């Protein structure tokens, strides 16, 4: 009821008021949060393009056949699609491992590069795995480098100072993640989607993500894809202006969000990370290993027990989100730039992620 009252107030920055409400650690009134596992009210079933993705390609990406997915829309948000966990049993583990072990590696860019020498950030996994595996429950233990990770950029690397992408700051986009993204986009009616840039966000229970719009891509006709793994969160989806009150929804492990059309340029934020609703250390969907007989050409790799132990320990108090974007339309080029090498970095970690020590919440810029 408190959230509903805040929504009704309207006026300047209704989004900020609801962000602060859900940000509170003791905000126990979550009745106003949309739960796509029990759809109703403003939630309706959304049609997918089943014929656009073969069952074989879905299997190769670690996904169930598209005919078995459930997809939902939200009234008032045309172009927004929510797909509750369509992954095959065990296949989320691959993406978690890639986000922790492979994708943070050079030449990709991460927040730790802002204040650490390059040689110190070349093997975050190797430097952190023993410390993570031994970790107890004490909050006073020093954090490993992996636990200090806040973001990683892939493909076209976002320039945090100019708020732009550029042709001369680009590294190869991971082929497995590109394949996954292409299948999900095609299933949602966007055939020919090209995964060109990714921002991976790493959250802990005290993390949040400020209010922002993803508008730096040059082609807004292509969707923004969001994949979540680990603990749950509250996601706020607002309007074209910050004065419009947002709708709150739960995101759980394996859930996919697609923002396209009208919903592509809406304000959104993550005020809070929550323990998964099953009350277990890890969501149950992460307890199972992938099938031993993966199809030919599968991009999914089996994780060793040792690697998964490290990932599982990390996820007990964390959430990982991958957002994938197409930056350029087919045949489009970046405008000529002058006076920049395209490699500007974020001025600080906290302009992107907000933690519990922050006194005020700065709007995000990506």
C-alpha cells in the first residue's frame, strides 16, 4: 500500500521515490511487485516467433524449444517482453562461469582497470578462486578481486566519459554469447540481430543500479536483451520521463527481459537485490548440471566440479546480469570523432553501481 501511495503521488521524480522505497532493506511490503511466475492484472501472454528458431539451434544455445517458452507483456509497455527462465536444466551454469572466469579476461574491460595496474587484473579468476572457495559467512573477511568486480564491457566498449561507443575501442564479441542472443532476439521477432556490445553487471546484496536510459547505441530499432543469474532482484521499469512512476517486477535466475520498440528507451533501475524466493542458498534451477549428451555444435561447455564450487559460492550472495545490444544498424558506421581515443573510462565505480554506503543515488548513464 505504501508503494501504491507513492505511485499515486506522481509529481516530480516519482521514480526516485519508488526507488528509495524498494531500496530500503526493511521494505517488506512487496505486494506491489509484479511476479511473472503468477501472472495476472496488467500481465498478459505474449506471442513468440516459434518458427524463427529451430529446436536444434535452441538446444545448441542451452535453451528449451521456443514452443515451450512462456512469454509475457505488460499493459502500458508495448515492446517489453518477459521470458521466465527458458534455459535447459543446468545450462545457466555455463553463462555464470563465463561471466566470472572468461569474460572478465583481457582484452575486455572492467571497473578494476580504473585503479589497478593491467598485470593485476589479467587473471581475476585465478587470483580469487581459492579465497572464494574457503570463504565463510563472516562479513569481515576481505573480498576477493572477483567480489570487487562491478562491471565488464564486451565488443564495442562503452566510453563512460563521452557516453558513446566508438570504432577504435572494440574487441571481439564472445561467439557463444552472440549465438545465445541471436536465438532469443529471433524468437522475439528480431531476426538478424547482431550482438555487438555487452555490459555485464555484478551485484551483491548491498548493490543497486541507478535510474537510467540505454540510449547510446546508434540503432534503437534493435532490442536490448537482459539475462539474469543467481539471486533475485527488483527491477523498476518507468516511462520516457523520470516524473512517471515505474512498475516494479521480480527478476529471478534464468529470466530474460527484452526491451524493444516503445520500451527500448524507457527509464529503468535495479533498487535492490533479494535472496531467491525458494529460500535456499542457490536457486534450485542452478543445482543441476547440464545433460551429459549436449548436441553437436552446442556453445554450452561442462563446468568442472571445482569451477562450479567457486561460482556457487560467489552466487550465494550475488547476482549477475548480462545486457546485450546491437550498436549499429546494418551498413551503419560511427560518425567521425575528433580529439578522443575512444578509451575514456568511468570516473568512478559508484557512478555506475550504488552501494549501501552511498548517501545519495546518482542517476546511471548507461
